[in-house]
């Protein structure tokens, strides 16, 4: 290896370090902005990652939390459907609003087909 090759290698190494430094500064700026915009979400994500890396995934606590979360999720997803069905059933029973047969504009009864 000649001295010119060594100089070229050193210069390439300096350029790579400067570029890496600029890239890390950009990532730092983006991260600070994200944490400022979403502090609670960032904290929740950090807690979750720490819990997982700390070995908390295969524990009774996690099992119980998943069970409760699943129950709540199913209830939240299913309740609107049940409410719609009940509203539809109640709506069918109230089509005449309890006022007897419907009357037309001339006062006579109308028939439904």
C-alpha cells in the first residue's frame, strides 16, 4: 500500500465520519421533535419495549392483561353491532308508533304490501 492509498483511505474515513455525524444529528432532531409532539405515546412505547426486553412477555401478568384486553376489545367491537340489531328490532315494532293503523291523506286506512 502506498502513502497515496493511505491518504485516500484516511480522507474517505473522515468523510464517512462527517456524514455519519450529520445523519445522527438529523435523527436526534427528528427524535426530539417526535417526543415533544407525542410525549405520552413515547413513554408508553418505552415502557412496552422495556417490559418486553426485561422478560415480561411470558408471564402470568401478561397473560392476564391480554385476556382482559381481548374481552374489552371484543365487547367494544361487538356492542355496536348488538345495539344496531336491537334498534332494528325495536324500530320494526314501533313502525306505527302505537297509534293504531296508519291513515292515508283522506283519512282511510292504508295497506302495506
